[in-house]
């Protein structure tokens, strides 16, 4: 399953049933799990750790050297989970230090031209549209959707089941279960269409909408809004997650 026209370093560790197409490049210090497919002209660089059943398309670069002035060389890691689709010309940088790690979880789809910078953590089952750029040290929870050409700034966070519409850019955190849109970016509503399609209870969606009306239309401080949510909105795992996510925010949330 390995083309004689591909380069595979002798020290690279490849699992069972791995397909490596002509002109792919697999560096030293690489591990690739079972049933992965590496397309022509893809480059799997030193420090890449791929799980099972990943598909890496033409021109993608996994574990590229970090674009970080604090990087001082040495072996660092980019860890890819299982069942990811990494389309053409995607670039994923490995971490800037041995203590860190760039992480892509399981079941994600990265469209053409996506760039994931050093030490960023993408969780599971998310979709990133054409040309999205995710800066270093970001954190994204599960089931995130980015439209095309979204720009995510250094150190920001995105909560689970949130959607960011095409062309938006942001420097603050996007809390869970919402749609963020426009330029400059702002809260656009609850991501109810996708969530109801995926089986969320209608009552939970109403409670989430109530919580965000308090936050974004309550004409009070964020601290007071969270206290009001505890008093006025029936508690659930989702409501508690909204409160915990906002309390943990270092950059603040989008307006």
C-alpha cells in the first residue's frame, strides 16, 4: 500500500493497511495509525502522531514547524485523533515547546486551505470551511462549525455547538450553543436549527435562548446576568456549561 514513488523515512511507524500515494513525504519521528490514507504531495513532518482512518489530501502539511518566534527548535508534537478528513493545502503546526501539543481530536473535517497554528486544541466532530485561519493557543470544544474564511485570534475559545458564519473574525471567546455573525462579530442567536436536528430537547433550547436573552439583552453586567440565569432559568447540564464557560473566560465574550 506504499507507493515506491513516495518517500517514507525508515524510522517512521506505520500501522496496518496504511495507503501512501506517489510523491507523499513522511518524515522521521512520525506515527501513522491503521487504515490512514496519505494522498500525493501531502507532507507528514517530524512530530506528527496520527490515529486511525484519517484521510490527508494533496498538499496538506501535518506537524509543520511552528510559526512562533518563541520556538527554539527541537522535537515537538502535533497529535491527530481518528476519522479526520484533512483536505487539500491544510497546514497544521506542531507545538512550540516540548511541554505543549497541538491537538486535533476525532471526526473533524478541515476544508481546503485551513491553517491550525501551534498549541491549538480542536476537540471532536467539528467542521471548518475553506480558508479558515486559527491562531496559536486556541481552544475549540466539540461540534463547532466555521463557515469559510473565519479568522480566530490568539488564545481565544469557542464553546460546543457554536457556529461562526463566513468571513467573521474574532478576538474574544464565543460561548456555547450560539451563532456568531457579521463584522464586527456579534451574537446572532442560538444555534437552534442544528441542535434540534441533532436531537436537543425543545425545552432545553428554550432555556438556552432565555439564558442568552439575559446575557445579551438584559442591560446589566455579565456578572449580574449569570446570577440572574441561576435564579430564573431551570438548571441543566447545558445551562451550567454556559455559566462555567463564561466564568472561565480570560478574554471576555463577544458582544
